[in-house]
C-alpha cells in the first residue's frame, strides 16, 4: 500500500514524515505518472492558489478528480481542504477540484500572526491538538458531509465518503491519530479493490 502526498507546493514533507512514523510507505507526488501509483492521496497545506494553478496546467487536477470519483481516498489539510471544496465563497473564480460538498472562506481565522492551537474533542479519537494557520472556514456543507470535529460551532474536520478534510494541520503535531484514521480508509479500499 502506497500513499502519495501531492508535492506541487506546501508542507508535503511533514505529511510524508507523519505517514512514515506510522510505518506506511509514503512519497511525494509531483507528476501525473507518480499519481497513478497511489492507493491514497494527501493534499497538504500551503497556498491553494499555487497548488491549484500547477494542478490545473499539468492535468494533475483533472486526474485527481477522476480518481476521486472512482473512490480513491483523499485527505486535504488547510489549503488541501480549499482545493477539495465545491466553492470558495470569497474567491469564486479560483480553481478547485470541486469534489466535496462544502463551501469555504479562505484565511477566515485571521492572518499568519494570528495562528493558534486548540484542543478539540473528536468523537472518534478523543482530545486532539489542532494547529490553525491562515485556515479556511467551512461556511456551508451538504447533507452527505459528516462532521467529525467542530471548533467554535464550525465544522473543522469533515468526511464525505472517500474524502476527508481538515481546516487545521495534524502533520504539525506529534499526534498521528487523524493520519492513522486516513491510513485505515486507504487500507480498507485497498483490500476491497484487490
Ligand atoms: N491561506 C492558505 C490558502 O488560502 C491556506 C493556509 C494553509 O494551508 N496553512 O491557500
């Protein structure tokens, strides 16, 4: 089982390290041919405009959309969540993969200097430390989207079938439980398609 981390821009190395600490084979995906090898994909934090633009011009974005529709498990953190969203309400013309039935607002928790850490109570995992850095806020979500964790009455960790997204960055903490949860989603799919 091989998990790819989209490495067009952003903090992809931290995700690779988190997966490796879990004993999972992980690698940086920079091309269409590398994308074909993955059983699961993480879209990291960074700048959603840069990641989106590169994904769009290289055709990687279009292929991600096809693979997601075939059931490939994908986890987007922060900028990755923005890219999974159907619409960015404050940048309606910005390119996204449009895969999840969520509308988001970019940088809605403030600027870089206003970054913060909080503990969230997550039904599936217990108490989880969450790091927010210029994070997107989910302002609307569809009925097929399950809320796994909220902060300040706003969903911040959500799942829609094979797609998982968080406003915050678990790869910047020592807590690997959300990555572990995603790895299980990938492992379950891997078993079922073998
Ligand atoms: N503010 C970034 C964006 O809008 C996301 C920040 C992050 O990924 N930490 O793309």
